[in-house]
């Protein structure tokens, strides 16, 4: 799950630049309540349709990707570091230096991934100083992740070794989930299974320390998929990397039912390939102080789809 295209969806719905696969023409079994040529959706495509149906049309029907952004590249780097850290072999590290080694490895892994992304960073319309600022901020997010893990390991260290504590805290990562009933598929960053309880956690690099309605819907869709494929989850939450803080909410029947209702609504409104069936929903997300929707020119400046493709240098 480190491919840029997959990451584009997930990172954009964080309103910074949001993983999931794009909706495809149906390979999952169809649901009798959703007749016709339904598409397999993702949490991101559902959020996109909620935000603006026309944006959904451009991204998932016309398949017009937006350009790369620093938020997208940074998101890929940080998520990769946090995903891979649990695969590092710490077995030879003495228990009393486990935490310092963990910190060191995280920092080294970050620098390595950031360097690997240098070609993508160079393509961005940003000065080296601006890119360095994002590097430092992203490195801080990885440090915040370390402190989050540190805080969770400390109480465990009173009764077990660092290696045992680390093993206990190691979650499942990047789990592909799907809802055959609702034709939704996506990747979950983390599922923790402790004491017989399941908690679904998503990593966010966004500034706002708040489980917004959109995040709640995304978490509800994850809970719905988890319930259909495995068992009902107990909690869902977000680890806000910029703040190093995790916020959780309980999984309630209402949370899951709302996700189902929204998924059904989006399915029923995305059968058409006619742009007229995807109205523009103007909002501050069309244009803001430091940026604009990638399809702004198409909506407001008379640009045609072929012109957009030419400008983005796309080949179909
Ligand atoms: S510019 Fe506004 S109306 Fe157009 S696709 Fe983007 S969000 Fe929708």
C-alpha cells in the first residue's frame, strides 16, 4: 500500500491533499438492494461524493487525477515508516536500550523514505526551504508517534520486558477490508486486538485535532466492513500525528447504520456516467486561501476535459 495512486484518495479526503482504491466496475457480488451496474466504492470515493458529486464524477468516472502535492508525498512517507517499523527485528537489542533503539530506527527510516521521495518532491512547485519545513514537520510527526508508543509501553514495562511489551502493542497493519453487502472496499491503517477487543485506528496528518463528521463517517465505514468480514469492532479512532494524540469513540449501532445509509445513497447515485447527474456543490473547498480544488478550472474557468488532460499531461 505504498503506491502513490492508492494514497492519493486517502490523503485528499483528509482535506490536505486521502488510500484506498478507486471505485471499479463491480467485481464484488452484487447486493439485491443495490440493483444495476453499481460500482465498488472506497471510503474516500464515498466522502468525495458527499463533498461534491461533480468532484466524484471527475475523479472516479472521468478518472482525472489531481496533481501531486506535498501533503500527498509526506503522507506516503510517514505512513510507510509507521507501517514498516513493526516489521523491524529488534530481537538482538538489549531490553534497556529498546526504546532508544526504536526512536533511532524511526528517525533513520524517516530520513531514508524522505530521501527516496526526492524525485517526487523535486516535481512540486516549492522552494527547497519550503520542502525542508515540511520535512521537519513530518519528522516531528514520526517523533510524536514514538512518544505515543513510549507512553503506552511504560505501564507494560512494570510487568514485562520491552520486547514483550512491543509484541503486545504490535497491531495488524494495512488490512484490506471490504463490504460485499455494500460494495465498499478499503484499507485500514491499524487494527488492535487486545483483551478480546478490536479497535480500528486511522493515522492522520491533518492539523485539526477533532473527529469531524467526515472522519466519523470514514470510521463508521471501516467498522461496517470489519463487522461484515470479522466481528463488530469495539472502538474506532484516529491517531493525530501532528499532535501525537489518539482520539477514540465507541462503535455504536448508529455509527454503523449511518455508514450503511450513506453507502447505499452513494451507490444509488453513481450508476450514471452523465456529468449532468453529478451536480457541482460549491463550498469553501472549491478555493481557499492557499489552494483550490484540482478541478477548479473545469468548473469555473471553462476548461474542457481534454484541455485538463493536456495540462496534466495525461494519456488515456
Ligand atoms: S471546484 Fe468545487 S464544484 Fe468543482 S469539483 Fe471541485 S469542489 Fe466540486
